């Protein structure tokens, strides 16, 4: 599994856009996860393995082009995927609760938007909650970093913040994790 940087993915999108243009194909990307953390400058090590798109699965030809780009640029073959959309409650619930932001990218055949910070917090809280007793450690680290970004550094500040009450109200296992941490400043 190769870790890739933001620049690696930017180059991949440029190449993919060229291939899509040649075939007159359009692609919709609604990014969440590590790529978005890197885009916002919030992923300390600056790497992830893929771009998670909270969209319906791509047709076979687009998937083939994604794999081609991955091979040409030495990325994971599924460097762009819709795996997160298969998780319960993500595509049919979470996607509609996220404010999708424009990016600095200008592609002719790729419509790419990224989750806003609040949407990222919601997605990480859901991932931790749904992960049960063994959620991924990257989700935990990302959530703590996202909460710091919105100036919530401990459980007391979270409890006082009405905007992020959904963590306590909807994602009990995530809230329990934060309660054990108590402070992450």
C-alpha cells in the first residue's frame, strides 16, 4: 500500500481529466477522508492512500481510466474510489448533511468538491461510532485535529458547543472516545 501526497493526487486528477476529455466522459467527485484532511493542511504526515468519493459507483470505463492513471503514476490502482459510499448511512444520509465546497482545481471533465470542516467532523464521528470498539486510529487522530481546528480542545468545550452537539446526540461511541480523551489541546 503506497502512501501518496496531495501533489500526487493533484497530478493524478490532471491526467485523469485529460483521459476523460478524450473520451468525452464526465466525473463527479465528492471527497471526504484523508485527501480532504491534506487539502485543508490538517493531516500532520501529509499522506493517504486514496481519495474517497461519497458518490455512486463509477461506470466501468471510468474505473478503468482511474486504474490506468494509478498505474502510470505509481499510485494505488483504486486511488480514487467510492468505497465509503457503500458504508451504511454514508451515501443515503451523511452525503446530504455535508456542505460541499469548491476547490482550487479547474478541470473540464471532473466536478470535484470537498466536504467542509463540519462535514468532515460528522464523517469522522460517524466512522468512529460505526467502528464500534475498534475504529481506525486515523479516524480518531483526524477527528481530534478537526475539533482543534474549530477551537474545541476538550470535552467541556464540546459539551458547550451547540453546533457540534450531534456528536453527543448521534454518535455515542465517538462521544465516549472523546470523554476518555477528555482533552486534546
